[in-house]
C-alpha cells in the first residue's frame, strides 16, 4: 500500500513539473494558443525588406511573451520570381496557416491570392507592395494593405533638392539636369517615386531637364553603379542630380561618382529612399545629399498588430498608412513609434482620382 502511495505521489509530481514546464514555455499564463503564420517576402536579398522581416519576426516574439500565445513564423524567400512565390503561398494554404503576410513579387497577383485564401478562410495582410484597390474589395475586413504612399517619398526627394542653396541647378542655367535610377518598372512604388520626385522639384518652381529615360536598375546597387558610370561618361558635367528609387541603387551611384572624380554635394547631388544604414553612413560622411525614411519599424509592427486582430476574428481596415520622412541628416532617420492612418477602399479610390487629375 505504501509502495502504491509513493508511485501515485511520484506521478503527481511529474505531472506538476510538466505543467509548470509547459506554462513557462508559453511565456504567459499557459492558456495561450498556437498560431501558424506564413510570411512571403519578394526576395531576401533586399536591404529594406531584410530590416522589415527581421523586425516583424522580432515583434511577433515580443507579443508572444506578452500575451502567452505562440506564433510560429514560416518566412519564405520568393527570390523575385512570382511563380516561385505563388507556389510558396499555395503551400501555406495547403498547410492550413492561420494567416498569411505577403510582400508580393508582382502586386497584380493579389487578386488570385485573395481568392485562394478566401476559399480556405485564411486572412491576408499585404505589405510594402500595394495591390489595386479593387483587389481589396474581394474579401473586405479580412484582407488589408500596410504600407506607405510612394508618391510621398518621391515628392520628398524633390523637396530635398529644392531646399538646397542652388536648388540643384549647379551650372546656373535655370534648370536641373537629372537622371533617375528606377527599380522594377512594373512596381507601383518605382513608378510613383520616379514621377513624383520630379513633380516635387517642379512644385518648388524649378524647371527640370531629363538627360535620359529612367535607367531600369531593378533596385540593385551594382546596376545603379553601372548605369551611373555610363551616364557620367555620356553627359559629363551636365549631370547635376541623380534621383534613385532606393538607397541600394543610390549607394551604387555614389561608388561610380567617386570613381569618376566627381564630388557629391559640390558638383553633383544624389538622393535615395529607405534610409538604410549604408545610406545613413554616407550621409554622415557628406557623401549623399539625402534620403527618405521608409519606416520598416512602424510598418512591420502595424502589420503584426493587424495580423493579430485578424487571428482574433476581428475585421480590419482596408489600408494602414505610415508616413515617409525626409532625411537630410542622420538624426532625421531615428525610429520613433507612430500610429498608422486608416483608409477605406472608397476613400483611396477618391484620393487617387483627385491625385491623377492634378
């Protein structure tokens, strides 16, 4: 009888230890749920999206410790191939992920993604690459876009140049002669940054002179360097300003400019977008004119917060926006917590129509 009592006591003690162990691993009360999150990134080899996905994964971990839930994150590299990424998203659906966060290679694939996930009742948070407003009408409340308005980033690039003492007109001929290093020409952000950087400069009263059509450098530093070297050889001192759709291409441009013996901020200006660490270092050393902060910190946190709302069965807004910030000196790029602005599809359609009419 005593032997039986001891066995029962040992068993109870073991169960108690297991329960305590499980409670500790959950990071909370022990009553948390486990959620499987599929994250599709257009490509890992991208400075901005590397910062974004690292912060996204880190913030999910922070929330898990706070709310006791377990968020199992499966992040896939689309390798800039939509067919490859579509297969990854289909695998997420087949695996029964609870939610999908998608940074699409091709934003026009959003409709197909939404229809496929809707059929399995898997909500989707699109990030960084904006789908057409009509796509977000397919499954309202369960699909959303978290990002920043690329027209704002382009406008701020133009503003940075317009606020220089010579407004970018180095040779004093009354116009700014420039080239643009463009990302993916099919990407909405690339299109809008290319267009609105010039509109931002012209809004300040400056005449502009494009020395060539935009160079399709596809977000890559090596191509930014190559095209800039070619432009410097072709246009020489006529080239006064380089607008770059991202900092990666801008850093490539800086390399080419230095190799050509030109002096940034003296006889040529360069502006980028993203405020990545490499660009901030160049800015600190006077080797970049400016950049525009694409706030990966707040965008990634909002994407996670919205995803958690969807996991809790809540409906969400169609759009969550964070502002770009002009960066003229390193301190301007300091990350600060900021709330997102929301918009409906109807509001965004109206705003875009008004913008197009200007």
